[in-house]
């Protein structure tokens, strides 16, 4: 099988290159993102492998279909960046539903701890031998109420971590898991009662801007918000308004709704054209990272293994357990 990889970075090759040889695949790595203007690079390949910031439109799927590309391999669990409906009956879409839930959940807690206790600011201060504690006061997480939105594998990992901190955990999911020892509540109640809100749900038409002007108004004063899932779960304009009004104790964002073309790239020598992102960076209680919650050795190895196992199953007529279809 010949596979064209897009949006590849040096760290992708560490695992995909040797594993690909083990499976007998011929892999071509492209650093360019997967876009309409780069689809032509997939000609003569059996499959394309794309990352979370590669958007696959209906027009691109038609082009792949004409080139007889059999599958789109996703190096991610989420698939909101692919037009699944357009792919139906034309091209298979295979994802990686689980690689390391703990990696993302641990990072989410790390963001909460950092923005709450201003660890990032303390680090910068002490490097300049400024040992003042002024402006660095946080709150105890012990006995605080945390609301987990989405109780899939990552949400469950976050629940375990929060339980370890002695927090009271509330959860919301349209499909509650009866096997979990957690208190499910209505979404409105979660917004009203939570001291901390952590997002772990997929991006769908129903969850887009689940954090908006109305839901922010429901929240407690001084609430902490962490998003390690998808940027468009949050209405950025409403978030900025809430920050200006002093609604939030702290906000941790590993994702951003307009991150395409910015995250994973070095923009340090450029003028930031995204005014909302630039504005968010000015708030002292906002921590932004570039969609790196998944980025551990264990997770990267698992992503490579499952991605190539998806390709192997396709090549050998095995059950496609990770096929993504319209729900």
C-alpha cells in the first residue's frame, strides 16, 4: 500500500517511518497541509493520511475519488474536519478513536494547575530574580466542584484525576455511562454549580459554541475553564467579553477555533493577524498552548500503530473497526 502523509513534522517520522517498513507500506511524507491546492500530490497513492488541522471538503473527496484513492487515514480521534457525508460510498475514512486518554486529561489538569497558581508567570519572574508573590494567588482545588462535559475515554481519565484531587465531580453527556461512578446533571446545572469546567466532548452541530454568551452568564464568578478538545466548542467573542468583565478566574486553551494555519507553525517573526488570538494573549489569567495535549511518547506511538493497523486492515480485507460513518 502506498500512503501519502500530509502536515508531517519531524516527530511524525520517528514512529511512522520504521512502523511503515514493518507493515511493508510505501510512505511519502509531505510537510504541506492537505488542501484543495495540494490534493494532486495524492495521485497514484492508495490512501492519504491527514492531521487534525487538515480540512477535507466534499470537493477534495471528489478529487480523491477520481484519483482512485481508497481511504483517508486520520491521525486523530476527532473527525469534524472531514466531510463524512460526502465521503459516503466514495472513500473510506478511518480514525484513531483512542490513543492515550491519559495524555490529554493529564495535560488538562496541568493547564488548570498552571493557570490557577500562575506557575508560568512565577517561572518567568524568578528567571529575572523577581521573587515577589504579588498577583500570583490561586485557590485550593480540594473540595471544589468540577464539571466535566463529555464522558468518553478522555473525560473518564479527567474524572479519575479530579477524584484524586478530592474534587466534587459533576458530569454531562447526552449519552450517560451507567458504569461510571459519577453524578450526571443537566448541562444548565453543571454551568451553575461548577467552580471548574473542563471540555472533553467532540465538536458536532450540537456542541459548537456550547460555551457562549448565555452559558457564560450562568457560570459562577471566578470560574475556571479548560478546553483541550476542539476550539469551536467556545465562542471566542463571548469568551473575550467574559474575560473583560472579570467572569473567569482563569482560562486554559489548548485549542482555538481559528487555529488553522497558526498552531503547529512558528509565527514568532510575523505580525499576528488574528485579532482575537492576539487579544486573548493579553489577559494575565489566560494560558494558551498549541494543541499539544496529546503530545506524549506513548500517545504518538499509539497513534502511529493504530493508524497503520487501519491501513493494514484495509489492504487485507479485515474488519474496519475504526471506520467513521454518518451517525
